[in-house]
């Protein structure tokens, strides 16, 4: 899933490599909870350096999307949420 690589570098470096390989499988990846809760939480963990370099995600959903279209939908959703939070301040 190279198309979904995070745009920023981790803040605190990566977590201990002793964690080994880890794969998170998300069922219902095209759904609302994934976009609103799971993806932002995973991005925060990544940017805080809490995820191993060997961490990967497999996303499964009912909608037929290319990797690029899926990633774009996540980016669009999270950017609009961030804009809404910023306007509330």
C-alpha cells in the first residue's frame, strides 16, 4: 500500500524493532468508524513513533475501490474533520 504512506516523518522515531512483524486487518475499512476513529488513531501512533517499522495494515471493505481511491477518501475525510475542529476553536 505505497499510496497510503504517511506524509510526515515520525516525531519520536520508530518503536523498538523487537516488536517484530505486526499486521492489523480492518474489516469494514470503507466504513465511517474506520475513517473517523481508526485511521486518525493509527496516524497519531505512527507520528508519535509508537508503531514498529514492520507494522502494516490490510483493509477490507465492501466497496470496490483502488488503493489510490481508498487512500484519497481517507485523506479527504480526515482533512475535513481537522478543518471542522480548527473552526470550533
